[in-house]
């Protein structure tokens, strides 16, 4: 037998170009197992790919992104997942007759979960489920083949109808993803095979003879109404007739033209009377376009394109058709771009996220050319925050029988060094002789974390305690009168200074200037017993109670609760805004405002800094909240508590404004005592004030989900740090033996918070 005869005989034996649907076998089912054995016995299988165990491993690790199992742990998890079945009996075996390959895959639900897992959160799980129920019809499988495959690959649709009468030729390979071995195979078959090789669980029907008047309605509605038509055919009659019938059935149409990234969207589902092709062929019906030669099509093509600025090579191509060109030129890059545009737009249409009709351009020739470069600021590695200037040194009032204005200024400067939530500094001071009124700053907006002004009253209590200590160190007695005028609730305290000999110097006064919030990680060593005793004595001496948590398991639970609270704050629109408003993003801003939290004081590494920069934008976080994400926001609190020596909670009996004011004084003495013991001190109090808002304020300002989450966190927190009836939780903080912080937040100038008034008799 000659070589020609041998090749012809073999080609005839392997010329099955109509097969495009794989066969699936369920090995756990007796019938499926027998059918699979018959296939194997028949000798048609030329290759077997069995990676189902690896697929199960990847599925299990994808479900637990933070899980890093050892080989033995992972193997055990796979066995548990298989439930006693052998791997060979799990999932489905897929027979691809056109290639002779037998492939083992996961069951349908798990297969799609894993194959689409990298779509998250570009496409949410709920959106993916919606897309799985959609039907997409694709007409024209030259340019349309890339779109059909990309739609399937992205999971945009699960049922597909493909129509094209043409077979692959060698000249098609300049733009079609196929093989020379596919030459002569129907284009619909090639596309269906590629789609099934991506997902054997798809539902695909093909129309290898193209569309005619007899089958066009079956293509669009048979077996269920198509949700979208992607039209990419060359025949003008079919192009227009398909639109006529799509409009009649209320089916939206997409068309990408491979010319300047031009995409047409026609929402016949929303606009049943919309003119075809945006009215560009007004007065032309499909019937008038039958049987046209390529040359006769040109004026209609130009009307459809309707462009004042065709691409540089388009007009010459039109001129040369029938002379040096046999048909419309197309490029693989344009086809790939078109597939991306079609898939992205189809996804948004099917999800109800895009409703407009019209023509759109994504023209690389316009977008990427000389002079269109986007401005960039080279930054290199993310720089660490630059520490701001150190606060001005504090000076005690000088000796003498009168404080004078300068002495009052110096004492108030000590007061302003007190801590306040978000470094808001919610105080105003009014001096009249030796009397100093301490008031709330009514110009500051209310925040969710300042429930009932409890945080404000605590901050003023701390400021008053600083002033009292500084006055004592300067030899002045200081009488404290909280809330002296019931008719003026903004007047939180009146201080009266008097010269008194023999006033003992308060030792804590020496630590006011050194007290600072220290967010640095510590070595995680246990808290020294003598330090715990000293702190407890200090709290009790101020009428407060200190609960210290040093057990590692209980600290881990507090870290988890605090982390969940951080996530809650980040994903609450109002709390996120308030948090971002209190941050100062660079040293210049910190110097300008002299309030808020200097980003440098957060002691963040480069990764956390990058995350904070991204997290400042609410729209992205709104999406994260919507999909139930944000677990990464919990990690910082977990890490910081793990690096601590103890977590403390300071409480006082009573929940009134006076109780919080007195508690603020106790808080400041406790913090100064910790500073004197060489302990790093970081408040982490936000949750306590949110708990109070839920329990005593009915959750005002919070939505139902936030309130529910806070109630659950309260239960967990109270198991570790139990409350006594009627107590107010003032301060939650972590203690460590960390080194000094790199920077500290600034305070406003005394002149901006202190006013002087004349005494009766005209003296100031």
C-alpha cells in the first residue's frame, strides 16, 4: 500500500469531527462503574489523568486559607473528606473521545467551587451562583469563539448555545485558539470541546449549520429563554435577523467588532422598541440584506460602524477587499480584547449591574500611545512614617505667692498631656485668677465611641489629675470640685489653687511628661508579680478596680475579641469614617492639626502600612463587608495581645458622668504608675464604649448586624473579664515590656484651649 493510500485510510478512520460532548461516568454507581470498565476494555482510551486526590487537597486548603497542614495532617483530612471511599470511586471520570483522554475530576459542586475560587472577590459566591443559572447564546464562532471560551472560563453562564456553519481553515489560525489538527473541524465543535475541557459539567448545544429562518427562534428560546445573545457573525442578513428576533423575545445583544475595541450593547430586554444597531441601519430590514456580495456589503458595514475616526488600517483594508484581500482582516489581539470586553460586560448585564444601551470603545491605539502615559510618582519601597517633632518640654510654675497667667498656662500644659480617645483633646479651660474651669469642647462632633460623653468626661478627669499633680509639685494646693453647677453640664470641674506650705511633692508628677501610648510589640514575657500588685493598689486607691488577665489562653481569647471588634469598626461606615478622620497620615498633617493619631505612633510594618492606606477608602470596605470578609483586620489585635505581658480592665462602681470623671483621674494615676514601673501601656478601649452604647443606649447609631455582633462579643468578653453589677468599664489596655515608641502624638497649643477672664473687680 502506498503512502498516500495508508494516510487516506487512517484519516478516514479518525475523521469524526462532529463529536463535541464528553461522556461522564459516576464510578460510585454500579452502572457508571460498569460503563467505565467497558470503555477501558475497548481500547479507545489513550491517556488517563487521575489527580482527584490532589484536587481534594487543594479544595480543603482553599476553604481554609490560613491553614498550613503537614503532609500527614493533609492526608488525614483527604481521607476524612472521601468518607471511606477510594479516590478512584470519588467524583466523575470524564471521557473526551476526540482526544482519547480519560480525566478524573471532583463532583460538580466541588469542581466549580475550586475552579472558581480564584474569582473571589472579583465575583462573589452569590454572584457566581446567579451566573451559573444563566443561558448565553453565541452566534458566530470565529471572533465569538474566544468570547464563548472566556465566558465559560470565568463562569459567566452554565448553559450555552453555539451557532456557526463554518469550518476551521488555516487562515483562521491567525486569531482563533485552535490547532492545525483542527483544520476542517466545525468551529462550533472546536469551541464546545474547549469549553468542555475547562468544565465538563457545562450544558452546551451546537448549531453546526448556522442559523436559518427555520431554527433561529429555537436557538434563542428552545429549551429555555436565552438570557443574552453574543452576536459575532459576518453575514449581514443573519446579523440583522438575529436582532429582529432577539428584540421580539426581549433578549439583550452584545457585539464586539474587532475595530478600535468597539462594543455595542442593545438592551432589548429593557427597551423593547429600541431600533436595531442603534438606528444606524434605519429603514433596512434583514430581508434586504440577503445574498449580497462582499463588495455590496461595504456601505452597510460603514453605516453599522458609523465612525468618524476609523482606525488607521481599516479604510485601506476595505478598499482592498476583493483585490489584495479576500475578506475582513482581524487580529488575535483584537479577538482577545473583544473576548474580555464581551465577558466583562455580559457578567455585569446578567447580574443587573449594567443597564445601559449604546456603543463603547476600549481602543488600545488611543489609550496606549505616545503622550498618554499615566503620571506616576516613583516611590520605591513604602517608606516608614516619619516621626513628628517631640512635644515641647513641660515647666512647673515658678516660685511666688501668685500663679499669674504664666503659671496657669504651665499647669494647663500639664493637663493637655492627658490621654483622650483618638487624641481628640475634648477640653476647654477658662481661668479667672486662681480658679480654673475645665469644660467640654462643645465644638467637637459626637462620635459613636463617646457614648453619653463618657470618654470625654474620662479624658477631662485625666487632665484634671495631671493639673493637680503638677500644682502639688510646684507647691500649690488644688481643690477639685466636679460638676459644680448642675445647670451647666459642660462645666465638668472647677479647680481652686491656693499656696500652702508643706505640700508634699506627688511622686507621680515626675512621670507626666514621660507617659505615652506605646503600641510597640513586647517580648511577651509574664508580668512581674510586684508590678501587678502595685497597679492593683494604685487602682484601689482611686476607688477603681483593676482586673488583670495574664493567663495565655484567656489573653488569646481577648485578642480574638478585640480583633473582631477592630473588624467591626473597619466595616462600619460611620465608625470607619470616624477612625479615618482621627488619623494623621504624615508628619506635616500631624504638625498642622496637633491632634488625632499620628500614623507613625501606630508602629506599623510596611505590610500593615500598605493595608492601612488601602483601608482608608470606604467603597472597597463596603464590598468587603457585603461578602462577609475582613478577617485580616483581626490579625493586628491578636498579634499585639500575644506580644503582651498582661491585659488590664479598669472599672469603677457607677456609670454617671461623675463616675467617669473620677475614673479618668484613677486612669491617669494608673497609667503614670505603669510608666514609673517601666511598663509599656496601650489603651484598646473601643469595644467597652460600644458595649455601653448597646447595653445602656439601645444601640443608637448602630445597625442591627452591628448590635448583634457586639452582643455576641460582649458575652465572650465577660467570660474572661466579668463585671460586677452597676460597674462602668473605663479602660481596657495591654501591658508589655516593650522598648520606647519611636514617636508620640502632639497636643494643641495651650493658647488654643485656654482663655482668661477678668476677676470681679477688673483684675485678670
